[in-house]
């Protein structure tokens, strides 16, 4: 039943599109984006059951619709040079040459923010050596202890 409804939906979309490039004329609209978002994965993905995919491929105008949007908004998908995606080829490709530096700077900024919060909220207090509060003695090592 589900496949039958999906096939009927694809057929109706194909009839509505007709021979036009896009649903409402020469330029894409939000309906084109919605239809593309559903059809492109169905058209491109490897599926265990290809009945619906075969039906979609038989509707040439819907395939052309997807191809038109791909070439308009994703020109590298048609065989041009695609932007590199980290790890897409199974390797450790770097999309951004400064990726590692940005990660380290982000961690340092987060640590500084956490430390600043801890100091300002009173969770951690900073005291100068030799000025201990009343009743507290600064920690000191005995002469017999060694530094590690």
C-alpha cells in the first residue's frame, strides 16, 4: 500500500511538472526545494528495494528537475571539483588548513571562560603566598619530603 501511494504521488508530481523546468515557471520556488529534498536522496541512494527508485527514474521530467536543481545550486556534483569533506574518502582529509589551530584556540577560550567563572563566582579563590586567612596555615613541605 505504501509503495502504491508513493508511486501515485510521484506520478502526480510528474504530471503537475509537465514539460516545465520548475513547478512554477523558469525559476525555482519553495515547492521545488521541497520536492527536490525528497526526490534527490531517492534518486541517488542505493536502496535495498529499488521499485520506487525505478519508477522515479522512469519519470524523466522529475529526473530532469533534480538535475536542474543540482546543476543550479550544486554545480560541483555534476563532475566538477567538489569541495573536500573531511573523512569523505575514509582518510583524515582537512577541509580547513587551520582546523587544528582553531580547535586548540576554542579549547583554550573555553578553559579561560570556565576559570573566569570559577574565580568570579567564588568557587576558586586566588591568594598571595604568605597571606593566609586567620586560622589557616599555608601548606609547606617538611624537610624530609622531596618534590616529585
